[in-house]
């Protein structure tokens, strides 16, 4: 299953809700303001790195760049473009957007 | 809602639809407009589950009185779901606990699930729509 | 593969409609099909032809219309949500049409995936 | 006392416009003045006369119009935000007018309080 | 100063941001979905009770009732109606909405 | 923006306006539309402070490249604020720390304040508008 999160973990609890319900081996894609959680020095970084042990974590590159964050991505987070986003949806049998 | 009784897309396919309700009522319209989608989906004879987690559990509170904010109280609609063959209602135990709620506080009978049970239920769905 | 797309937010205030558009366009470029996009909640506000954003900014409804014209994407606006928010046939941009929630459920039944974009 | 009110969200999706309306009406009932309400961001969507909500629901723009008519409240819609979102003079409900952000700043300068309602 | 919070503390961080910046003696009014934080058993209740030592905490009664929460209000929280909301704005020289 | 140079409401009153920016750029329009209000307020010769706290500090990041999301980059507008006599720019130390940011990461010169300093600054304002 693919989980999609689009809000900053500093502003909303949706990342936390997502990580609580994502089963081992599933994928989490961070888009829009959610990409901040996948950057060095962010308060949510430890949460993401702990989650990366059991989940595949992705972040949308164009959203990172639009926020000046392209050079700060955490180790273990896979950066994808919109094509990669489409591939992730296609590769997983279902998806959930944590709005 | 008799116009919804016989909807059919002609394919005969039955998929598992989960509606994940995560928002409190009234602060936003998602709870109300989400109910509209659930009712229509059931009219297509799909396999519908409604899940209430995070602040979504507040949608099912007894004793709602919305006259003071001059907005329609739609909470009784949850009681009518059974009449549309929507019988799979699940709430998240952890979300109830974090809000000091028990099943007695809720307007309908529900099945209380652990996080692991919720996660597994979600993973086996064909379509998940979240409000 | 066939993707259905659900857009729950209007243009400009939230990035949701932009992301949905870029996802849809990219999916089509990669050879997938996006037969229909459904606009619900404030998402119905994407369908107005009356928007005149600044010239140096994107025109959200116009580029949805263009996607519809070039690739046959069916842009469906929820009638109940539209009535609450003042969207009717008189203000619709090209390629949009108003219909019921059944069109959303059909996407879930008939397509391979349904992806939601919102607040 | 004179209250200025800023509404940043549209009708129905968020409670903000409802709360702002009830605040304004109550302030007037208590003898205060609400000379102007300014609609910014998605708040401009409160001003359409095209909305036809269900009969058992409130009509958000109509009750703003009624407040304007009965108590002389000036309902100002931000022109830049309106253009992005498809609100123009042709769709305005009674009592609303489109103007610039200076009208918001004036509320801050001239009135005793400015209260914001939004998402 | 009057601080106004309108979002659930379980969903957003705005209550926390507000409490961090509210100076001793100022007032905090909870409206819309923010009223849940002022109810018994809510995870945010301890935060509100701790804050009540230095701040005056109010909750909007019609919003509590609309959520079935009228009978669950924490001790130390003052329930006001829309008239009380207007009074609070009038009594304080300025206000901030934590949107 | 020469049309804004001579705005005047005729009262001669100068009030303290604080614009409190709490939202990240691009995910929502508040940062962009908030800038429009700030510029107009300065044109009325008011005493304007801009404060960046919580995710609002991200608005001032260097190196923003928004081509990939096909949205206008407005971050250079912050550099132009000085030309409109908007010189009081404050950021919240704690918000910077929680995001791993230092002043070197920001596109403009700012004054960094502690929570107590921010709180006192806010309390002395006539008007606070938050986006």
C-alpha cells in the first residue's frame, strides 16, 4: 500500500497518523509541505528515520526544490519526480491520502 | 433517497471501499459531505467499510445540539446507515482513548479495533477515500 | 493503467489542485489513462471560467480545460457541492460538466487506482 | 465600539464564515458597530449570489447580504483574490462590493478592533 | 491580549503555538474544533489545565454543544456564548487568531 | 507598485501592525497573499512588523526553485521589502532551531528573537494579522 502525506508534520498530525497505520513494507510518499519532515535538522527527522527501518520513504523532488530543501534530504529517503509518483501509485495495489 | 436504490455501473464488479473519517464534525464540512459519498457507494452495492479514527470519532458523539451555531445536525444520519446496508462501522481504540471516549458515548453500535486490526483492514481495501 | 483522480480543494489557496494536475499530466505522458477527474468539496471551485489570475501566474481552470481537450479527460463537478458554492452551468470552463457523486463511485469501481488530492 | 472583521475562508467547507457572521450579528445586537467585513483569500467565495444550498441548510452569502441591508455593513471583497478565484461584479450577491486591500488596512487603522476568522 | 484558537489540538499545532506566546494574564478563547481540548479525557486537557494557572481560558458554549461536549468541560475553563466572545474582544486591547 | 506610494486614510493615525507568518510557502497561498497585505499596509505609513514563526520561517529560505511545481517564486519579494520601508523583520529562534535553520539559510537580514521577546512584541501591537 502507498500512503501519501501532504502537510507539514510541525503543523498537523497527519504524518503521525499515517506512520501509526502503515504496515511493514508499505511505502510513504511525502509531497507538498510534508517534504520538510524528510530534511536534516527538522524536528520530525528522527521520526522519519525510525520509520525508514520498516517502511520505504519517498519525497517529491519538485516540492523539495520549491522549498529550498533539495540539498537537505535525509539519508534513506528516496527522492522521486512526478513520474516516480505515478510509478509508485501504479506499483502499489491501493493508496491512501492522509488529508 | 429512493433515487439511489438501484444504481449500477453495469460491470457487476464489487470492490472493497473504505471511507476513513479523520475530521471532527462542524469545524469542516468533510464529515457531512463524506456521508453523502458513503450513501451513494452503498447504492452501487459495493462492499463498504466506514472507519472513524483521530478526531473522526467525534462524528459519532451522542447529544449533539447544533442549534447554537445555526448549522444542521446530521448526526442522526449515522443511525440510518443500517437501512442502506452499511453495517461495517469501525472505530479506532487508541483514538477513543486519547479523547476519553467509550462506546457508550457513541450514537451507533460500532466495532472497536486495535491499530494493527485497522492497519490490516486498510491494507486489504481496493479503494480508500479519506475525509 | 487507468487512474481516477479526486480533487477536494479549490485553486490557489491549496497546492492540491496543482499537484493533481501535474500528476494527471505526467500519468498521461507516461502512457497511462486518466479517463476522469472528479471535483468534490471546495474542489468544485476549480471549474469556473471567470477566474483571471495575474499574467505571471498559472491559470488553474484553463489548464484543466486544456488537459480535457487534448486528452479527452472527463472533468466532473459534484452537483451537490457545486450548488452550495455557487458553481453552475453558466460559469463552467470548457471541458467541465456537473453531475452526481455516482460518477466518483464509478471511478473507484472501474479504474485501477483512485488518488485523492486535498487539504 | 467599532469592530472590523476579516474572513479568510469560503462558505461551507470551513466554519470560519459562520463564526464570523454570528460574531458580527451578536456584536451589532449588543450595540457595537461593524462598519465593514473584508473577505480575503478563499473568503471571497462568500460573495457569490449563485449558491443554492439545500433548503434545510443556511445560505451563507444570503445572510451576509441581509446583515448588510439591515445594518449597513460594508461587505468588501478583495479584488486580487477575487480575480484569481473567479469572483466578479456579475456574480456578486447584494451588499457586496469588490475593492482593494487598502480597505482592509483602513479597518485596522480606523476601528477599535480587527478580528480574523479563517482556517 | 486575547488569543483565539479554532483548530483541534489533536490535528494541528496552533494551540501549542498560542500557549507558547501567550503572556501571563492574557486570555485564550477556544472556538470551533478547538473546544475539544477543554474537555475531560482529551489528551490536550493536561496542557489546558497547566495553562490555566497563568492564563484565563474560555471556550465557546455553542461550539461545545454542537459537538456533544457541553457536559464535559474541564474545571477552570469559562464557557461563554457569542455575546461573551464579543465582550472578550472588546475588553482586550488587541487579539490574535492562531489560524 | 507606484500606485501604493501615496495611500492615506486621511486620519493621520499611525498604528502598530504585526503580520505573523506561520505557514510554509507553496503548500498554501497565505505566504504570497500575506505579502500583498504587508506592502499595502506600509504604503499607508503604518508601523509594520513582520514576524516569522513556526513553519513561516521557511518562507525566507534561500535557494527556492519552484519551476518544477509550475508556480511563481515570490521569495525575492522579501528582499524588496526594504524598499518599501519595511525593515522590522523578526524570526523566532525556537522555530529556527526546530527546523535546523540558521540566519545564513535566510534570503534577508532578520532579527532573531526569543519566545519572550516575540510574546512581548505581539502584546504591544494595535493590530495583529496572522497568515
